[in-house]
């Protein structure tokens, strides 16, 4: 069954830049590598699939929901780890991830329990009360991963999750992604420009170039 489907999906930005060019693809379960060079259209595709950005032409569905009209419902059911730095430096990982759990609709008690579980899973349990501003880049990436997982999503979008990490940190992040797919049964779409890394953990690869499917 296709969890994600796009049909002739096109996104043009002002100034004549085409980020997606008639992209038609179906994505099923597993760990999926969404690969392509920087600027290939990966982040644009993810934002459209989350209902955060409108396409210029075409259509897309996620979990049988239309991205153009059901974005809020899609975001309830999926997790998203953005590429850019988005963490408040003056709060702890526990405070931030618990807040994100509450935003996703979990009651306070369940949010605390799930936060402890996911921070343990990503290896931050012992550091969970430290302000995020004192974290290394690798720890910050783990916080971003934890907040994407805390509400027990059916599907994860991870945008360049190994960015800024040293080789050991990259290996650890890839191991976490592999375990999420294997142990939790969550479908993970991992956007990356590093084919060699992603093919180590991916069941399937979707390669795009200049907004077109390769």
C-alpha cells in the first residue's frame, strides 16, 4: 500500500525557479531514502507532503489524506525533523520534547512518560534536564529526532538528519533510524544528499534531480 503518493507534482517559486517538475511517485512502508543533490527538491517535497506549502500543480496524498486540504490532520499523524536549527537554547530537552508532545495532543501525564521513553531511546536520558543551548550538534540532532517521535507517529520525515555530525555521530544517527524502522515499525523517509550513507539503512531509495524522479 502506498503511504505517500504524488501525481505530476510541480512547485515553481517566484523568479522562475522550479523546485519540483511533474514528480509522480508512490512510496510504501519501510525506511525510504529520499536522495538527491542539494537543491534537488527534497525539502520542498517534504514541506508539500506535510501541508506546510502549496504545490503549483499536481496533487499528493499522505496516509490517504490530501495534502492540499488535510495538512493539519497529516501533521497529527506524522513526525517531522527539520533540517534547520529550530531548538530553544534556554529550555531542557525534557521541557521541549514534552511541550511538543502536548502540542501534538497528548495529555500531560502521557506527554511526560513518552518524553522519558523517547529521550532514553535516542540516548539523552542522562542529559535530559540540561539546557539545550549547552548541547553538542549531535545532541541537538537527537532532540530533534526525539520530538518527531514523541507522539508515536505512523510516518516520519527526517530532513538531512546527519547534518553537522562527525563520522561517529553519523553512524549513531543512522543506527537510531534503522532501529526506529525495525523495532517500532514506523515508516521513515530520510532526505539526504549522501547516497552512500542512506543506502546503508534504507529498504528503498527514491532519487530526484532538479525536481524530477530518477
